[in-house]
């Protein structure tokens, strides 16, 4: 093929990817009325309603990052983020569950091919959830590991068919030799109802419990190796699975938050057109300079969050084909993710101040948005102080590594 022909092929491929992304985002956006309608029910039941989960599946959310060879869409981080943002504008919990299952399905595709076949070959609609914290322990046995542990904050637990959970692996002398993610069928794990929280109630982020579960060698992924871009999967022409480990698993968390921020801004702006500003001469909030300034400030914070997020997302997607990002770039992305999350939380706080005390009525979706955003932004991967420390150390040439999730 000539250079001109190659250029045209690349353009057509890019257009096709954009068309696929646009279609998936449109499907997610079309679910917003359903998500808003069922959000309160999900909160009271403390789990995303089955009707919503089925709709997410029908819209292709759970297959966003699953290989095409298993019937998935095999898209990219940008598509996941845009879809999560659209879903988050409808309901934060539903968006979070959709995002977690989608990205953990991606994680499962970093394991050896035999593991991928067990998960997706047997069930193309497999749903993997996970907990990266190494709160399990693995002991070497013939053919693999015997793993026990408790893994908290497993979002989407009621709908998972597999779990990817963190464990410290010990040698025969009891010394820890590696930190790993291990794949375990959901039926091998018990679920303890521990998720009683102020926000993100419907994510059902309960605790998984495993006792002496056998995990064969091919269902083990070394986290330190993965953090440096070394995955035990076979090399294929599938750029998505060359995406950098830490940034992929951190940036995905911001999408639902962006959607929550958008929803809050939309609700407050619409209400301001008719809602009086009490104890003032303003018949509606929109006429107040104070309200105008606060809305503008909140909108700019949300814009800042989006700019940081999508700049980092683009960097991750572009590097997927060429190899993992270097540590300096990863440190920057860790800081950007935490900063973006905080910008959203601050924007929502300003918007609730603007709207007034009625935002906290049980019937107001604003109070749920506020609770959901403040809960989600406290995810360990988004703690801003850790991201700033990681980035600052990299900036100053200090070699100490404070987290593998970079």
C-alpha cells in the first residue's frame, strides 16, 4: 500500500473508532432517564436495580474493554470515560458499577491466555469485579497458590461472575516474594454485607471472603511487573491491552465524577431561572450577581477537571500501541486524577451553596449527587495528597516509590 493509501486507511480507521465511540456514548446518554428514575430505589435497596444492570449490559457498557475475539467492543480509555461521564449524569452508583466491571474486564485480559479463555471464552458476558489492595495471602502449593483473605470495597459484587483480588504471595519459608492480582470465580468467594455508607450506596461495594481457595499459576498477575508494563498475556494486535497499568486503573475512576458534576450544574442552572433568592429583592436566583459568580466558578472547576482528565486519557490511549508510559508521566497522571476529582467535589459544593438548603431535601437529587461525589472522590486511587506526593517526588528526582498504583 502506498503512503497515501496508508494515510487514507488510518483516517478511515480513526473515523470508525470515533463512530463506534459516539454510538456507545449515545446509548449511555439514552439511559439517563431510566437511571434517574431508578436511582432512589437503588439507594434504598443498596444495589443497582437489575433492570438498570440489564440496560447497561444491553448498551454494551460491560463489553467496552473486552476483546473483539470474545465479542467485545475493545475500545479505549476515552470511550470508557465518556460513557462513564454520560452514565454519571444519570446516577453515580450505576455509572460506577458499569465502569468498575468494564475496567476489571480489561484487567482480566492482561492475564495469560488460558485465564482469559476461562473467563471470557466460557462466557462472553463475564463480569469481573475487583479489589487491588493486597489484603489476601497466598501460599505456594503444587500448580499454583492457596489463597485466603478479605477484600473490602468490591463494587458490583452482586453481579460479578469473577473477581480479581490482591494478595501477597509467600514462599515456602513464609517470606513475601510478590504482590499479585489473582482471578477467582465468584462462586468460590463469600460476600459479607459491609457496605453501609453515606454515598454511592447502590454500588453494593461489599466484602469478599475467601478461605484456602486454589488459584492456578495462570490466574496470577504480578502487580510490580504489571506496573512497569510487563503482562503475561500473548502478544497480539490488540493495542488496548498495551495500555499502562496504573493510569488505566486510576483515570477510569474520574468519569462517573465528571458526570455527577455535570448533573449538579444542570440542575442548579435550570432551577435558578425560576427559584427566588430568599431574603433579597431578586425574584429569581439567576438575576443575582452572587449566584452568577458562583455558577461561573463551579463551571470552570468542572471544565478544569475535564481538561486534566481527558488530556491524561489521551496520553494513555496514545501510548497503548508504543509501550508503557515512563514513571514521570505516570506520576503526573496520578496527580491529575486526584486533582480532577477534587475540582468536581469543590464545584458541587459551590453549586449546593448556590441552590440553597432545599438541595438537602430527601426529594432533591442534588443531595444524592453531593453524597455520591464526596464518597467516590475518597477512593484510595484518587487521594489528592498521595498523588501530589508521588508527582512532587518525581519532579524533584526523589526515587522513593510510595505506591505501586502509579
